[in-house]
C-alpha cells in the first residue's frame, strides 16, 4: 500500500509570469498550499477561483524588507508553516557595466539579491523551529559564469550564489536544505520585460559578443512548462543538490570555463608566491 503524500506549504515570489506562473499552477495542481507573491496579482485571480483556501495571493515588492516579513507572517498564519521557499522574483538588466546608471544598478541588486535575502531571512525562524525546510534560490547560468553586456545582472546572481552557499552550511544542522537553480535558456520574456540601459555604440561589440557566445554554445530554448516537473522532483528529493542546472547544454562550457580558471591561477602562481613573501623564522 502506497503511503499517502503529505501536503506542503510553499511561498513563491515572482509568481505571476514566466517560470513562476508555471510553477504556481503545478504546486497547486499536486495538492499543496501556496502563498504566491507578485507586484501585480491580477494574473493570479484564476488560481484563487480554482483552488480556494489552498491559495493565498500576495501583492508584494520584494525590495521592501518590511513588506516581505509581513507577507511571510500572513502566509504562515493563513496556510501554516512554510515548508518550501522559492525565491524566483527577478529581472535582467542587459547592458555594459558603464551603460547602467546608478538607479538601475541598485535596483538590480535590490530585486535579485536583497529580495531573496529578505525572504530567506523571514522564513528561517519557522524552519529552524520545525527543523525542516527547503529554500530554492532561482539563480542563473550567469551565476556560474560572466559574459559581456550582463555584468550588473550577473553580479546580482553571483552575490546570491555566495550567500546561499554560506547559508546552506549554516542551516544544515536544522534540517534545512538550500538549492541554487541555474536556468539556462527559456522563453519567459525576462529580457524584454526588464528595465534596459541607454545603449552606447561604444559597447556594440560587447552585445555582439554576448549573442555570438550564446549561439556558439548551441543553447536552445527549453520547455518552460517542463521546469515544473523538475521543480517538484527536486523538492521530493531527500538529499537535494547545492546546485542544479535547469536545461541542457551548459555542462561542457562550464568544464571549459572552470578548467581555464584553474589553469590561469596555476600559470600565475609565481605572483601568488611573490605576494606570500618569505617564511618568517622565530
């Protein structure tokens, strides 16, 4: 006789479009409870009609730390303790480092890094008390490598990567698992719906290199809806990975990139040794 599945409570940011919209539908369809956060909850109305009190739409700007804490408290009071947090809210600023103005650069970090940080901190007390929980951080293939014309965006993801890896070591003792999801290429409208820089012709070559690099790598768009199956399978895994790619074609470029990093460090080890200086003697 198959053991009955225990339903879970999820908190998902960026739930109204792209990957988040597919994930919200899948989470509810499998019988779980969902608090779905978005800046505009209009698109979530059909889910409220279909799933009733298992669904809680929350109007939220993740840049507002106080608002995030209040939203998590609301979700916990309404649906119960949060078992799974998915930090999916984000946007992608395409442009060279010099092209991005101060407001755009800060907004990129506020949404992609600090928004995830505020939500993570808000769910941790409850997860620690229950000694269980899953935190899924939606990073990017650009959280593992850096490409021209995406420096500000990728900086926000690299920050998320470092914070999450440290967090995983800090909370493992409480039965909390942290996983970084690294999507490759999916047709979500992320780039077209995100704020964009005022382009400077001086960096046309950088944009060209970005698109040429993606073409050379042979990346092809994956099935956005299929990521829902991957997400649910990941949460059902007893011992989930620290990082997982969503989509194929990324492993070989990563092998090349990381091998080149190590080779470069080894090539310049004489400078490292020069910086170390001579051993001191007592």
